[in-house]
C-alpha cells in the first residue's frame, strides 16, 4: 500500500508572509528560475546579443535626438554615458516588472495541476532580469573604458543597493499586476503602453535638475527616479544624495509593495479557478 501526502490549505492573514512554506518549495523556485533563464536565451535568435543590442541602439538614437539636436544637459557626464546608465536600470526594472506581471498567466497549466506558493512564480521570473542586468553592466563598464572614463569608487557601493531596491520595487508592483492579469487579460496588452509612458516620466533621457522642485517631488513617487539619479551622481563622482527625494521613493516603493502583496494574497485563492 503506497502512502501519499495531503496538503491542507488554510486561510492566512492577508499580509502574512509564510517564509517557512516558501523555503520548503525552494527547489521548485530554482527550477522555475532556471527554466526562465534557459527559455530567455535558448529560444531566441540573438540570445545574449539582444541584451547588448537593445541598450546600444537606444543609446545611439537618444544621443542623436536629445543629446545633440535637443541639447539636453547631462551635467559633467557625456550624454551617451548619461543616457546609458538610465537605460540600463530602466530596462532592468521594466523587463522584470513585465516578466513578473505575466508569470501567472504564462504558467496557468502548472497552477491548475499542483499546489505550491504562487508567489514564487513572479519572484523567480525576476531572476532573468538580473542576468540581463549583469550583461548590461559589463557593457557599461566596457563603454566607460572605451571613452576613457573611470567611475567613482562610490558607484560600486551604491550599485548593490540600487539593484536590491529595484528588484524590491519590481517585485511589489509585479505582484499587483500579475494578480490583476489573471482576472483581466487586457492587462497584458495595456502594460507595454504603461511602460512606454512611465519611461518618459522617469529621468532616463533627461536630468532631474531641469525639473522644478514641486514636480521633482512628484517624480520621486516613481522609485526609479532616485535609483537612476543617485547612480549618475556617484558615477560622475559628485556623490550627492537628495535625502528628501530618496525618502519619498523609499516610502512610495514600500507602499507599492504592501498594496501589491495585499492584493496578491487577497486574490490568490481564485488563481486556479480563473487563470
């Protein structure tokens, strides 16, 4: 007679994070993450080259249009380097958020068949973005050597914190959108337009210095504003931190995470039925 295990699903508090259960399914998390990475690079024609091609072409176009024709100021950084720093962190955020937002819908066949903590799907999908970010940072370092520019030491201290903070933001907002995407499939078609609009509300191609004080406070509600600006300052050696704007971004990102996690837990019990 064979024995079988039974998983009992009990209701939990909406904001409770069962780390013990997530840890118990860590091997499944690794499997999902490794699968996403292999699919990302094996089933594309360009593979890793696409990760390099996208920021290079975007940097070239933005440098011509906004750096030379529009003559947008870039402080003491070359405009091409200025915009590449912004693009690398923005691409990491938007790609991670997009992957997390579609993670449940893309794995509906698994969700319907077996129980596991669904929260590991959006989080594992973000790891692919971390791999892309690593390749992009190598590109950034190579470009700085090419133009003879040496980053300030403070950049290497801020970089890990910026990566963790961006991952935290993408994960929190991604939880909200992936839960919403299960119920309303139009979300996946709205997201590209949302990312395109949000990019121009993020100081990717321009500096926050050209924005008035009141508007800069509003822009700080976008967590990527402080991330991009701080890395640019540290990269240029200024190491200037606007603590007021940084605090606003931290509080805003925490709010986004709490709301995203709350909505995810509130609707999680419906995923297997409506996905």
